[in-house]
C-alpha cells in the first residue's frame, strides 16, 4: 500500500514578471505577469482563477520550470526554480498519454526516463490501485474514457512523489458528471499524499469545492486581485447557502476583472 507523504513543499513567488515578444513585432514586448507575489503553504491546495488569457497557465509553467521569468524569483521550499524537476509534477487538460504504451507503460514512463524503474517497479502496481486502474494495466489509451485517461496522467505524475503538483485545467474536457467524480478523486489523492497542489480552473464551483484558498487574478498583465480563504467545511455541499454565497462573490469579482480585460483590448 502506498504510504502518505509527510508533506508537500511550500511555494514562494516573489515579484515575478513575464514578458513575451509581440506576434506582429518581436521588438515589442507583451507583459503577462506584473510583479506577482504569492505564498502557498506546504500541503495546501489552492486554485487560480481569472479572465481567460490573464497568465494563469504561464505562472504554472514558471513553477514547473518549463519557462523562466523575466524578473523575480520562484521557490519550492528552499530550492530556487531554475528548470524542471521530478519534485514538481504537471498535469494538463489533455492527458498526453503515449498511445503506443499500455496503461502500465504510461505510468512507468517517468521512472524509465529517470533510470529508476527497477527499484520503483513495485510502486507502479500500487499507484494503479490508488487511482482504481489495476484491472486496466494491459489496456491502451484508446480503450479508456476521458476520466480514466486523466487518472493515468495523475498516477504518472504522483509516482514521482512530487512535493508540488501543478494542475492546468485537468478536468476541463470532461462531462459534468465525470468532472465531479474526478474532483473527488483528486481530493482523495491530495488527502492521502499530502502534496501541495496548485489548480488552474475556469470553473468557479470547482475552485470552491476543492480549494483551501482561491486566488483571483486580474486581466493581463496579471496581478493578484484578491485571495479568498475558503473556510467551508469538508466535504462541501455544492447547494448549501454558504457555497452559493461564495460563488456569487467570486463571480462579481471576475465580472469586474472581465470588464477591465475588455477595456484593455478596446
């Protein structure tokens, strides 16, 4: 049986800015993040929400080490982020499974790349059981539903025992029923592993249902508009007056953020 991790790692984002070349003129720069600062406690689950294109996924890529900031620093624990690391897992909206590998092969892929499959081989079966896929180890990705494929992606990320798991709208392509079941699956994994999680989502109900805190970001160039501490008791009831009240509050904040975004494009 997979034993729970002691805890995840804290995250510090210190006055981070990120610019990109303008598509029409590489000499011009487009600012996506503007001196953004954020702290996440070890073992916390937070959501990033904000207008489309405001830089949520960009921040996740910086935390994953797939890109570098124009200014500022990003830390996981006492480690300055300078590139990718197995201690920081990333799950996308598309599971990105290798179609020529079985489910077991997909989950093993990261261990193979790191050269640790021999000593970690027993864990593969344990993680397949953890996400409820032990009966499908010899199946191929095209045999799986969307929810099952995302569970493979989660197992592939978690088998590296990351201290931080970055989730870039991993449930966005699923139907509503499967999405709710997968939210519970992610929460179960979070509680059992103690991993720090940062979730990018456009689904306000998802953010409220899952998160300890909800980070509201402004339109590009993104700053943090507000951080809402979610004190609703778990398991959360989506139809409770408190849940609906918090939902209305966040929607009001995003409405004004969206207006600012529209004005900036005018």
